[in-house]
């Protein structure tokens, strides 16, 4: 007797066509990139890897870290103002 198990892949086919994104920035000039952790476990650790990878691609970049500390809240107004004042680009990370 043979038993067959089937698994359902719940991912849907994307409806939107992927469009290339080009960053309009001079990579020869200094660039400050904000890295925002959302408060879930491992979001800070994940951003460690993101920073390392981005630093190799954009050697003129410096990084500023932010941490919401609470995954259920939005970025506060003061933190958002700080990010806008200090950074030309931002990466937000979600961990679990």
C-alpha cells in the first residue's frame, strides 16, 4: 500500500509586474542610510546583515540605527522627524 501526501503552496501568483527601481543618487558622495528595526525579535540582527551588505555595495554610506522597540506601534512623530533630518534613504526591517 502506497500513501501519497500532497502539500498546498498558499502563495498566489503576483498580479503586479516587477518594475526595476533605480536610486537617483551619486554613490561617490557620502550617503546616510537609516536602518529601522520594528521591535520583533531578530529585526536588529537582520539589519546587521543588511548594513554589511549595503556597505559593500555603497562604500560611501554611513548608517544610523533606529528601533521602534514595539512591533505593534508605528514610528513616532519625533523619530520620523529625526530620520528625515539625518537620512537620505531608509530600510525598515521586520523580524519574527
